[in-house]
C-alpha cells in the first residue's frame, strides 16, 4: 500500500485521434500487445479533452464510486466500466490509483454518434493525466521524452491504438524488424510492444488531409475487441502478421522519403486486408456498407482519370478516410462535394488534417 495521499490533484489534456496506415489487428498473449507493428498519422481536429480530478479517498464518503464520469456535460455511467478496467490495469503500474477517487470530465470535438472511435483520443488524454498525477505522487518530474513514453505505455492499457496518439505527425507501435533498414539483416526485433514511438517523416506528411466520409454512424455490429479476438484462431493470422511487418517496413521508408503514391497504394491494401480478415474470420462479418464500396470505386476512378493523389483507408467500420497531401486540397474538395451530393443527406463529412500532438488543457 502506498502512503496515504495528502491532497487533491487536477490535470487536463487534449489528445488527438490517429488514423492507422498499417493496421494493428490481432494481439499477442499478454495485456494489449500487438501481433504486428502498426504505424499511423496523428490528426488535429478530432480530439478529446479529459479533465481529471483525483481526490484522496479519505476525503470522500466511503460509498462514493471509484470513478465518476461526465461526458459533454452529462453523467455517463455506461462509460465507467471500461475506464474502471483501464484504471485497474494501470494500478498494477501505479498502485496509488487505489488511494484516490476520480472525477473525470470529458468532451470530444467530433460528434459522439459520428461512428468515429473516440477511444484512441480519450485514452491518450487519460494516460497523460495519469502520468501527471504519478509525477505529483512520486515527486519525480520526467523529461518530455520520458513523459510521452510513459503516457503512451499507460494509454495502451486503455486502448491499443491510443498509444500512437502521443506523437505527431506519425507514430509506430510494436516490435519490428528495422523499417528503412530492411535490406540489412536484423535478427533481433526493434521497437516495443509496450509503447509507441515517433516516426521520422518527410515534410509532406505534416499537412496531409484526412477527410472522413461518414456513411453510417450506427453502432458497430462486432466490436474491435471481439475482432482482435477472432484473429487468434484465424486461418490467415500468421500470414497477415508477416504481411503487416513487410508493409510496415515499406511504410516507414516512404514516410521518410515522401513517396506519397507508393504509400497511398499500400494504405489502401492495408484497409482492404483489414476488412478481408473480418470477412474470413470464424464467424465472418462485414462492416462495409454499400456506400463504402461506392466511395471506394469513385475514389479510384477519380484518381485514375485525373491523377489526383487521393487514397482511402478504413478503420474497423464503414466510414472512409480520404488521405491526400495539401497540394491536392482543391481538387479533392470538389470531388468530395459532388460525391456527398450524389450519396444523399445520410453521408456527412469530418474534415481533418495531420496535427502536432497532445496539448495541455486549461484547468477551468
Ligand atoms: O485500439 P483498438 O483496440 O480499438 O484497435 C484499433 C484497430 C484499428 O483501428 C482497426 C487499426 C489501428 O491500428 O488503429
């Protein structure tokens, strides 16, 4: 048992969402460890603010819940079990968490019902607040690099992909065999399954756009957690992990040297492979909607006809992320306008761009 805490503590962070270029899909044995390395771009507009207040248990009534959560100004008891699970895991590393109760106040910049996962941004923001608290409890101030790495490590326990939201413009997570060094023989894995790390990027990637076409905001039929689980006995599991490692190597090289078209083609392959894994799981399932396929065909047709360097990717859902460099902004904007018009009112747009990473929030 740690020493009884002396006073309340508050911390507030904004953390962004991220979009994977090489997908994390499937886990190793252990707690939230990826079966393959992944790499993502960190966004700017889709982000979550978490304001954490830690109150020593001795100062509150004994029947008070461990965690109270307000989301967008409303009490949300339905979200609490997931956060309790996260904090319980984090308390193996941070035993003092058991000495406090927590008031968490959170909001997203994007609509909760948009069908865009907010777990990456919210768990990253919580990880940052918890490491702030850890510094206060231990009296040890971490330098910036150590702080981010610790927050990435903790955020991973809340949601795997959250650990990549700590770094911008791009982050990699998971043991790997050398990236741009792939031609040299590396027999020991590099990188870590426990936390993400920043990735060296060409200038071009600092303002890549991610225009998200929301074709459905319905709740997912199969959760990401169940989807990861289905990879365990998947017939193509091992082949997929090798494929991802191979793609990861190229992605790192093309992020560094600015080969956007090579990377774009690889990103589309990764998105469709992710969904192919879902379709060929036992039981198999489909998260794409007819409008997803319609947009994919239109994006490819538009690219072939006009030479505009726009590529799509998908997360574990039906919504399309259109990725393109800033130089293509005007052409893609008019393509999106006409596509949105044609697909009707049920399709909407979240217009995002690569950002600069988390920022500390104001303590109101
Ligand atoms: O972090 P999770 O468990 O929600 O899994 C995320 C999985 C994908 O979004 C589909 C891919 C990724 O790497 O972000």
